[in-house]
C-alpha cells in the first residue's frame, strides 16, 4: 500500500523553475531517500510534499488524502505527516518536559517509549537553550513523534551535527520503522547518510529526477558523472585503457568506463592489463589509496595493504563485475 503518491509535482517562481514535474510513490514502511547536490531541489520537493509550499502543478496524496498547500489551508501541513527541518526550532527557555507535554498525543507508556528511543529522558529538566545542537534535534524529533505521524519527512537532519550526535540520530531513525511503524522520507547530500539506510533513492539534479533505484544500482551503475560523484570516489577511464580493462567490450567514441577505486586490482607489471607508474601512496585509515599514472589516465585504487611505492611499475586489472560505461 502506498502511503505517499506524488504526481507531476513542480514549482516555478518568477520565471525560474525550481522543480520540474516529478512523479513517484512510497510504500508504507519503505525507507526512501532524496539525494542530490546543493540546490538540486531536494528540500523544495520535501516542503511541497509536506504542504508547506504551494506547487505550480501536480498533486500529493498522503495517507489516502490530498495534501493541500498554504493557499488552500489556514495552517500549512497535513494530518499524519511530520516535517523535521535542519534546525530544531524549539521554543526557547522552556524545559524539555514542558515542550513535550504540550505536544503529546500518545498514552503515557507510548510517550515514554518515544523518550527512550530518542535518548532524551535525562534531558527533561533542562531548558531548551541549555541543550547542544544534537540534543535539540533529538528533542525536536521526539516532539514530532509524540504527534503519532504515519509519515516522517527528514530534511538534512544530520547537517549541523558532530560525528557523535550524528551517529546517535542515525541509530534512532534506523529504529523508527520497526519500533513505531513510521515511514520515513529522508533528504541528504551525503552518500554515507543514505546508502546504508535507504531501500530506494531518488537522485535530483537541477530540479529534475535523473535516476531512481536501489543504493547498489546507483553506486555501481550511475546514469552520469554527476550522479556517480554523489555516492563516492570514482575514476573515468578513457582510450585504450578502458578496452584493456574490459577486453571484448565495444565502447562508443563518446563514452568512458566509470570505475570505483575499490574495483581496481594492482598487480606486478608483467601480468596482463594496462601498465602504469605509481605516483602516490596515501594512508586513509581503513585502506590505502594508490594513484597510478597511465598514458591517458590517472587512476586511484584502494588496497588493504600498502605494498607499493612511488615509482613502481604496476599492471591494473578490473574486479569481476566492476566498471560501468557512461557518456564522457
């Protein structure tokens, strides 16, 4: 059953099209993410879905009824749909317990479960202006969850958090579906936020939907270079090297072979494959990055061990299933 259906939704203002017509649906329980660079239209789309902005065309159906924009209703928003922005926007100088008591629509036992899930029970006596940014965000999330929404819209929820508070909030969002039965639609520009979490990702570029699919599909088979860049490091292999890495594959003149660094294998120079010279070796913590200079390309590979030194001659091979042809 679809909890959300978006049909031909667009937004144009003062002759500028912020969002071209877009259609998609989300099933109850499905973890859906919107990805794209800054200015791609992600937050605009989420606010349209929430009913906070009036669309130029199209409709949004949530929980079986139409979401109406601010021109159609006195108070923007839609029953059963909650929107968490990048800023917590909590009332100032109130104690956390006061803020949450005013918002609560759940029985006491359920409310306590929300506080436990959001890791905020110990914050109840403190004022909102005494909380860190991460604590404020968790309290803001709890306030929304106390309203018992069916659909939660998360607009860059990790953008202003340090690593520790980000990890905590990621764990909370991961548990929302299983513990509270809430469906989430999450916006982020950071691949590490969406790749391990989402069931499906929609990629926006300059207000257009350019690709939709599973995290693995978008990572391994991006539709273009801009999409590839969203989800991690990559190499674009041109000329003879692409044919040497994938013998037998026919490439069009204007295409390149897109390869993720971990899909490359470095071997002694006398083994089959294009031969290059190691230009740099960098320790990255959990892996080593080796930069190899070829006649027409400079490639970066990831290895579990250093093994190589600048100036070494190496042969490069492609891991099974690696590489994806895209327009150059």
